[in-house]
C-alpha cells in the first residue's frame, strides 16, 4: 500500500486534530498546520510534521508556505482545508 502525504490546515483542535490522529494511525504522513506552532507541538510527538500557516496570509506568503510544505516529504498528495471558525448569531447581528 502506498503512503499518502496529507497537508491539513487548522489542526490545533476539533476535526483538524482528529484528522491528523486518524490519518497517522492508517500509516499515512501528515503535515499539520496552524497559525501558532505551540498549539500543535503535541502532534509532532505523534509523528506529524508541523508547519505554521495562516490561511489569511497574502498569496505570495501562501505560495512560500506551499513550497516549504512540499520540501518536507517531497510532495503533498491530499489537502484538507479545515482552517476557519464559526460565527453564530442572527443574520442582522453578525458582522
């Protein structure tokens, strides 16, 4: 079986962190990302590579981060764009 390389954004908690654990458990490689590396340092001890990425950065910065990610394992096979946050409220009150 071929091992895939996954790049997952927003891995500091929730689904992102669970994706990392599940994918590592199946034997694939993971590049876990977050805006703050200290929040995902524990994923490194599970076998994930970690990379600081803020998905709201400029396109030039995101291009540099993509190249940096590719250099880790030589490729990225799967991208899971999980970064984001929920904002709840009545439509008229949410800004």
